[in-house]
């Protein structure tokens, strides 16, 4: 059984992480924390995005 690439949970998480990252960097969402912690939050969101882009939901054996 193959998954739909767009409706894959990993792809949806990557899209959500990228949107949140853009909103945090643009200042639309104020995290209320220091710049260092905000940079870590953005880095984690970017890692989630990268994982979602590299993931192949149609294959169980490959990344």
C-alpha cells in the first residue's frame, strides 16, 4: 500500500514546521523568550522541514 505524498504525516508536519518558522522569523508569532531560545526553536522547526522534504513516504525501506 502506497501513501499519498501530500497527505503523509511527515509531509504535513514539515509544512506546518516551515509555516511556523516563517511566522516566528517574521515576528508574527512572538515567542516571548530570548533570542537564543528563539534561534533554537527556529532550528528545530527547520530540521523538521528538512526531514519532511527528504522523506519518501512511498517506500518503507528507504529514507
